[in-house]
C-alpha cells in the first residue's frame, strides 16, 4: 500500500468521528454551554474574516463566501425562530434546534464534499503517485465551495450569537423561586 494511502486511512476514522459529532449536534436536546458558544462565535468570526480575505487572491472566492455568509445568516435567523428552549432541573437549560435545518445543512456539506472529491478524482491523470496532492495543487477552491462554506459560517455565527442572546432573555423571563414559595 502506498504511503499516502496509509495517511488517508488513518485520517478516515477521525473525519468520521468529526462528522458524527457535527451531525449529533443538529438533532435533539442540546445543553447550553455559554463559554463554548462564545468560543465558537469567535472562531466563526475569524474563519469568516479569513474567507473574505480570499478575495485578495481571487475576487470570485470572496464573493462566493460573502454570498454564502449572507444566506447562512438568514437561515440562522430562521433557525433561531424555530428553536425551542427548555429548562430541566436536573440537566439544566437546553435548546432543541430545528431538525430540518440541521439535516439540510448536513446534506449541503456532505453533498458538496462528495461532489468536490468526485470532480477532483476525475481530473487526476493516470500514473500520479500522490493523487490528492496533485489535485490540491492543480485545483484551487471554487466560488461554489466558498459559498457552501460561507453558508455554514454565516449560519453558525448568527445561530450561536442568537442562542446566547435568546438564552439570556429566556433566563430573565423565567420566574425565580424564592424561599417564600413553599409558605
């Protein structure tokens, strides 16, 4: 087995685990973890800025990323409207994201990755020792790929920011228990 294939086989379980984690966060009740959400908002803001910097190389890439972030932001607002907040005395505060939006975003990501790998795989000439290295060197990111990545970045940036804001409002709207409640 060629050495480059071994590295892909080693990376495959890690990629599968990351996809499983991502998919599991889209469905069912999720706990509210404010520090993680703030960290994610910061990371997505940085990634969004870096995507827009790709316009220094090719303007079409930045246009795709910006359009995707705008579309993702709109989907994020819709996702916030469809999210339910719950309070459980044992498990704490949580939220239930909309299943359809999570499924749509997951399919969008997986579909674009599959399409991109199929396209790259069909463009590799025979006899190349490192097919993925050759593909990465000869095919830069496309505006459509940047659009899909932008949708995900825009969605999560708006969604997690909105979750933080709505959770704060949700906490303020909940009645607080006092010592005189039982009297």
